[in-house]
C-alpha cells in the first residue's frame, strides 16, 4: 500500500474552546487504514487535535498521509514562501493558547505592514480587531505585485468552485485564518522528535509524486469529495470521512499516486512555482481520479 495510515484534518481557527457537544466549524479528524474506517473524531481545541494527530502518526511505523484543509503557500510574488519555510515563520509569530485564544489578526496586520501598502492583502476581521493595517473589507489587489489567488485556486474557480483565497481571514468560506493557525501545527508535527526524520511536506519536499515514503503532509480541499453518502449529521465530519474513504479506496485500487503527480497541463514554469512557493491541492487536475 502507498500509505498504511490516512489522516484527514478539517482545521479551525476558533478563538475559544469548542462546545462539549460535537459542533461544526471546529477541528475534525477522520483516519483509517486497510482494515478500519472509524467515525470522524471531534476535537475541541487545536492543541488537542495536534496531540491526537501526533498519537496516530507516531503509532504507525509505515507510510502515513496527513491531509489538511488549507493552503500550504501564498500566491507567487508575495515573498512569503511556502511549505516548511512558511510554516516555520508562522510558528515563530503565532501565539496559540490552550483555550483557543490567539493573535492571528495581529500577525496578519504585521504581515500586511511587511508586504507594503496596508491595509491588505490580508483582510477580514471582527470590528474590534480592525485598524490601519487590517480592515474588514478587501482592498483592490492592484496595490501589490502579486495576485489574489494561486495557480491552483484560479483553476478551481474556473471550474465554478467557489474556493476562497488565503488572504481572506474571516466570515463565510474564509480559509486565511486556518493557514495562519494550521501551518505552525504542521511545522511542529514535521519537526517533532521521533517524526522529524521521516516527515515531508508535499509537493515542496517530495518532488510531486517521486518521494512519498515516510510521513507526508499535504493540502486537500474537502469540497472535491462527494460527502452525500456519509452518515453523520455534521458536514465537516461527512467531508473528512468522504475524503478519507476516497483516499483509501484509491490506495486499495493502486491509483492514488496519481493524486500527487504534476498535472499534465501544468507548464514547467507553473510546476516550479507550485512546487517551491504556492503548493497544490491533492488530486486536483486529475479529474478521472476524483470522479471515480
């Protein structure tokens, strides 16, 4: 098998501890292997989720996929990098407390100052967090020498999927806060004693599909998997379960490696940008693989 364990993660940037009762818009994990596909697990905080992922991954000697529902990079030209360097930088900036309290809006405002021409490109926040460097509304992107969307985002949107950009931090469909709060977790797991020597971040450190051994952290987008057949009252849980089942079914049929491959219609220049700076969404660009 390509992977002995698959762990699919729906992340949350919530600033409070989740309710005791399983709830949407919190951390959810669906894991499985060749024999087991248990119901998705609900975690009330990011730190609890991090501990659980480390427990699952650390207890598996074979190859592991951990797929996360947020981008691993920013649009080309932003200068923020992608993959491990970006994750390491954010780990040094983000303060994430056990009760969920965090400084993500302050970090976004600081990054806006670094990138020049604030407010923006990061945008979206509660009124109380708004200021001269971060506002509730999006600014025109002609203020910067880079775009709003990555290559993969533009392609997803061209297929009528309403994917949001990593710059949007707040309100419906936003994923920017998950990037700020999630990549530090990826970094800590990838550098954790006992895991560091076999951890890779796709596609930055794997050469797309060439080196998928060990522990592979990858970006996925749950909306690409059909979750209608999943038996769970909460959409987040259905989506991670559906993505987990797609991955395990594809592994069993010996066709999952294609999900990590460079799409055939991606130019060499685009592939270089995605492989070093922007990242890519697992499985996208391989339509037959996703639709089967």
